[in-house]
């Protein structure tokens, strides 16, 4: 072989090698899974194998708590499906809603108003929901004279972010009493449940609305005495749902795994970590009461 032919051959080989590095290199499977397990707040644009699934979880708990709970969830569901499941969340409700609307997530774990939007606008299918209903508890200091929602007239009520189910439900209950935020009472939104509750303890607001199930996650000192002054109508609670692109067999398998958690040791650990009761099979009509409340809220807004 001539020198010219030799160097031409070497050049082509090198070019093909570099192209393979750029277009075909993938991390070993173990490294990929480790990265997926630790990367939770993300833009949703990272590469994903076609056999993988993304589980989007709305940011209803602090990031570290979500990481701890859903590390167990994705490990169990991934093993049951025989696929890698990547846990995904966002730093706030607005960013999560945008990602959900764009179809980023194959599965979601969301509050009932997010589910209503995902189902009615994007075709998500319910899989399993918490058996215990979602109830909003309004909390005040033990030494407060507030009794019931009517006692909030002229006062300040703290609530989670505007897109939270607790905020929707609490405002709906106030509206049924004819109480208008901004006129009859002041609403102040907080980014975390603890910040809202601490504001009550410190006396900077008069009451705070939280999901009753969240009380198990909150730790208060002996001097931070609070009382429940109102509990809302119960509504269907947090739910797992699937994007319509997910095959029906995988949806069914996932539902069987989740509703079976209370019967197996690994599942009981998941329920304990999340401080959840059992999950039951979910139907779309379970959330009709949420749709009714949503219509009532929109009609009230139009009348104002």
C-alpha cells in the first residue's frame, strides 16, 4: 500500500471513530440509572431510552422528602414493569403544570385539579388513587378565638401556592359562604406548608389551610400549639395517571402493583415512607366532584 493510500485509510478510520463517539456513545446502564435516580428537578429535555418511562410528581413536599419517598416508588414500579422509570419533578407548581401540558411525563402523580386538567385536556388515564379522601384542614393557634371559616372575616388566611388543590378547595368553601377574598378576608400564599404553619405560630397570619394528610409530615415543638378550626368537604385525593401513549398492559400492571402495596413488605415500606394509606383503583368519574367545584369557582369569578 502506498503512503498516500495508507494515510487516507487512517483518516477515514479516525473520522468514523470520532463520529461514533459523538452520536453513539451511551453511559453504561448502571451509570444511567444512578444519574436518573438523583436528578429530580430538570427541564425534561434529557435523552431517554425508548423503553424507559418518566414519572412526573408534583412538588407537594420538600425536594429531599420527595427524593426519599419516590426512590422507593420508582425502584418498585420499575422492577414490576421490567423498565427503568425516571423520577421527575419541578421546583414549583407552575413549572410542573407546563411540563405536564407538554406531554413530558409518561406517568404522573398529582393532586385532583392537576389530574382534571391532564385528563380533560391531554387524555391522561387514571390508574390508582389514595383511598383516603383529600380534606383541607384550617389551623389556627390554640389561643385564637377563630371558630369556623366565618371566623376568618377581617383576618388573614395562609394557603399553599395558587395552583395547589388546597387553595382551590379552601377558596371554593369560602365562596360558598359568600366570603370574597380581598374584601372579606386577606389571602396570603406560601411556598411551603411549614412556612405557612410557622406564620400562624408567630402570629403574622391568623390561620393556615393544609391538606389533613400533610399534618403527619409536620413537626411542631411543644410550644407551638395549634387547633383545627375547620375541615372541608372530602374530595378524591392524589392519583397516579398515565399518558395515553402508555400501552394498556403497562397501565394495568402498574395499577396492580400500586393497589397491592398494602399487601407486600416492600409496598408497606413505600406507604410508610409516604405516610399514605392504601391505594385503590381509580376511575375518571371519581373526579367529577372536582370538575363540579371547578365550574362553581369559575361561575363565582364571573359573577364578581
